[in-house]
């Protein structure tokens, strides 16, 4: 009977040894998945900013183009790049509201010249490329939200 008991003990031991790597793999996978979710907004913003960078480059080339047709072509291609950046910025905003200014600026495509958007887009993409920790939100009411009490006359 000890031979059968010994075999069962060895099986249990092997099973325990097999569970440890599986548990480690599941834990690591979960950590990577959760870490990826927290960076999703930043990754999407960076992808949008890649299109913004291409657009700014094309717009700059358009300013120095030799012909009007070449300039128009580059301006159109620059606008297409901004249009491709917009849905990425919208998804980045959904993941992290800090990217709302980027999305809002990109929504101005067609309402104003890209030349008017470039300074804001550069600043917003610069912020996306070097994110800092979020500033703390004050816990109490701000002076503008504190109700003013009427003086009491007693």
C-alpha cells in the first residue's frame, strides 16, 4: 500500500510544482494588462501626436512650396493628418481626460487655419510626450464656490 501512497504523493507534488509557474504567469499577465490600461490614454495621445507632427511638417513645407498647386496639395495632406489624429485623441480623452485639450484643438479643423492651431498642438503634444504627475485636486471649496452669507442683525 505504501507504493500506491508514494505515487499519489509524487503526483500531488508535481501538480503543486506545475501550479506555481501558472500562478506566476497569470499574475504577471494581469499586471501587464492593468498597466496597459493606465497607459492607454498616453499611447493613443502619442499616436495622435505622430499625425500632428507629420501635419505640421507638411504645413511648413506648404509655406515654402514653389507653386500654388504644390502648396495646396501639402496643406490638404496636412489636414488629412489632423483628421486622422482626431479619433485617436478622442479615444485618448476617453481613457484619460487630461488629453481633452488635444482633442478639442483638433476639432477646430476646418473652422480655422492650421496655422492658428499649430502653437496649441505643439504644446499639447509636448505635454503628452513628457507627462507629469497630475496636480492634486483641492479638497475644500474654492473662494468662488463658498456661499456668501448675508449679515445677521440681531
